[in-house]
C-alpha cells in the first residue's frame, strides 16, 4: 500500500475560522497553519488561484510547518485560462497593461512579455517550498471551455515544462477529456509524460462534471472531494461546497482509495467541501478509515503508515468509482 496523505483545501476560510474548529490560541493565520499542520500532513492552497502569493508569505508557510509537511498549490487563474481580475495581477504589470479595472482578463488579452513575467514570478515565489521538500504539486485545474485537442495537450505540456523541476497535477473540467470515447487516450497522454491525474468527486450532470475515476498516471495521484451540493452552480462558495460526507460515503471512498493506493507511491486526498468545518471533520474521519498519518512526524516511524511504496512513474492504471 502506498502512502495516503489526507488533508483539506485551505486553512483560512472565513466559515472555518468561525466554526470553532481552531482552539482559542490559534488566533492568527500563522498560528492556524501551525495548528493545522499538527493535525494533517498535507494542505491545498486555493488562495493562489485568486492572487499570486508574495515571497514572504510562502517563506512563512515553510517556516511554520514541520519537515515532511506538504503543500499542493493551485495555479494562478490567468495561467490556467480562467478569467482573472486585473487587481489580482502584480501592480507594476497591471499598470503596464493598462487594463480596465472592472473587466476580467484572459491569457489571450495579455502580451507575451507580461505573460512570461507572471510565470516567472509565480514560480519563483514557490521555490522556498520546493527547496525545502514541502511542495507536492502545482495543481492546474483547467476550465470547462478547455476541451480535448492537440492544442490543449500542447498547453498542458507547456505548463509542465515551465514548472519543472516542480511537478504539476492536472484536473479537467471539460467532459471531453474523460468521456468514454477519449478517456483512455487522455490517461495514456498523462502517463506518457508522467503527469499526475487529479480524480474528483463532484456533482454530475453539469457541463463541468467529470466522472469519479481514479487513475494512476504517475507515482503521485491526487483525489479532490468536492461534495454533492445541490447548489453547485451557485456563485456563493459557502453554498456551492456546503456538503458533509456521510459515514457510508467515507467508508466507500476509503475502500476505493485504499485499493487504488497500491498502484502509486503517494496519494493526496483533499477534501474541498469547505463550508464551516465540514472538510476538517470529514478528513479526520477519512484519515482514521485509511490509517493515514495525523501529521508528518508519523512518517518517520519505521513501522509507520508510510513504510510501503508503489510502482514507478508513468504506469497507467484506472479504477472507475461511484
């Protein structure tokens, strides 16, 4: 059995802070991260999708977490083809662009020289995590208007090339990548280039819906559990992700991921039902079900849950679930 690291998306969400999950002493973002890292071995940083972090912020993440703790970083929206608020750009680049403040920008709207600088700065700020061994993967979640095709495959590879030696993981939100006709082709493409596929659990029947498939296309696999809110299309995050997995659902996913983890070295399981403390409650219980560590220190034990390994990179294995 490969290692299974269980965590959540974000540790700073307003509704989480208000839920009472943090003890009274964890009164600042820095103290909350320290507390979180004592409870879970991995976290997904979603704030980086909305705004590139500063170098000092990333250095703080490094310094407030123990060796062995892992950050998965969500790529900045501009770099994945999503709409981006001009206010999210670095100020000097925003001024050079002269973009209307109320109009969303897309990659096609940005001159190549500014795009290059955004890439450079975004990746440079992640270097403290990479150098300290705390960077798991940079998550590239592509939008619903990013269908399968040669040009799209080239862009996925460009993202991987730009990030190297940091690794990326790939999440699709356009059904053409993972429909029955193209599924094997998609996973073979990712496996050929040693790119981890991000399996998702999410509401079905929407243009962005991807079936709950687990696939080993590298030595790392990522699973993101978004819940099944009946308000998936809401612009309100608290409504969109307002879901608490039941015990039966957690047991089902634990069995599936436990079996699947034998095919990879490491599996990141990230709960993104980030309303109040739903993610933390579900992740804690899920960790108990799969026998994952409560924190990085547990991996240091000779008999700890991380003692076993998996096959090498690039071996494609697929398990359909749900």
